[in-house]
C-alpha cells in the first residue's frame, strides 16, 4: 500500500447548519479524502447523519468519501451508503456478527471495505478479516464525540498492524481517528498510520492547508 500520508478532515466537526461551507473549507485546504462519521445513537451515544448527507456531499466534491459506520447491524445499510456515493465503507468489528459477509457486501457494491476497532478491542479480533479489507481504522478515542484526547496506548495497535502487513504481505491502509492534531500526528505517523482523521483541530486551524501539511509531516504528501 502507498506510503504517503493522507489527511482526512471529518465533517462531524463542521457546523451542521452550514455543512456546505465546511466542505468548501476542506476542498480549499487540498484534502482529497473526506471522513464521514455515521452514528446511530445505539452503537455509540450520539446521532449524526445518514445516507442523504453522504449523497449531498457527493454532489459537492470529487474527493474520496471515507464513510465510517458507527452503527449497529451495518450490513443493513451498506447498500444505501454505496448508492449515496461512498468510496470506502468501514464498519465496526464490534457491531458485526458476520464480518466476512459485510466485507464482501461492501466490495460487491463497488466500494472499498474497511474494518474499525474501538480502544478496548485488540488487533487479534480482526486478524481473520485483514486479508479482505483495504482499510483498518484504529479508534484512538472512545467513539461518539469529537474533541477528545488521543489515548496513547492505542498506537501500539497501529504498530501491530504494521508488523502483520510486513509478515503477511497485507496491503491495507491504517487509519487513526480521535485526538489527531499537530501534537499527536507525529506519534501516529511513527507508529505506522497512513491516514490521519482530523476533526475539531482542522476546523479551528487558522490556516487549514498549512495545518494539513503539518499533520502529514515533512516526508508526507497531502493527497
């Protein structure tokens, strides 16, 4: 998998009364990935948005839509988010009984599958899925709300995933989501993360484009 660093701003941290302006800011900053956190108030203690938001955003950007399903029974909704224009669809291991089936359903609908784990879930819980996914999302905070501080111990899981890639030839990107900012991005990159999801810090930055460059690091590229 490519080694360049992707910075993916999260729409969850934008002003929901003016999402179009938030998306315009993302586009002007040079981000080609847009992270979309879908929450159902059941799997996580918050509610965000559904397929219509994704479809509306799809019409306003040519960038990669990275849809993160923080929902129960994700297999029931894969089709709707695929139809809405998702590029990546990532589901939570903790929310899916039949992970292989969900992964295949995502791919069958023309999207790239990803699997996510919360801070309390070990990498071993998803080892059987690693040959079948294009993205592994390590939650570096407990999911549900933005603005939290990164849990440093979660980066050990990124290191474990890098080791599995090296030993078994897997070709998935490793994403981290939660508490990623100018102070924590370096540690995430050093651990081996290649996708950095940024929410609150991106939207409050004085210069979001320069902020993205800082997150990507001198050896990274903003793509």
